[in-house]
C-alpha cells in the first residue's frame, strides 16, 4: 500500500526536477554528532523536513498532521528513523519519503 502512495507522490514524469532522493536525505539526517560537519548536515536535514511540513499547509496539497508542540528535531527524528528502517525505499524522492514518514507517525483524522 505505501509503495503505491510513494509512487503517486514521486510522479512518473521525467521532466520534473528532483534534487534529493531518500538516500541523500538519509546521509544528511544520520550524520554522526562527532562529524566535523554535523551542524551543517543536520541543518540541511531539518531545513528540508521543515520545508515539506510547511508546504503541507497549503490548500490542495498533501496533508501532514503534526501535533502542536512537536519540535523540528522530533520531526527530523521521525524521518531519520523511517529512512534508517526502510533502505529499500530510499530511491524515491526525499519529499515523498518525508511526507510518508510523517503521515505514518501522525495520521490525519
């Protein structure tokens, strides 16, 4: 079921731009705290997740129902854990994987 959703979110048109895959996002989100570039990579991870969540608030968009009081770090943790636990899906777009991970954690309705 979720592979169908991921395929719908990723689209099949080759002309659409895709900057990050799940593999790319996993690399940024799972960097070790001891890494010299930890802050930079975590900033990319959190910024990407924040952008997807913020864009879900637009009308006619996908829905992500993150509860009030949840921090950006918590949302990034949910996405990081999903990417870690589902390496077979990392070839999908990072946006679709962020949406799916957050919808699994906090379903709407």
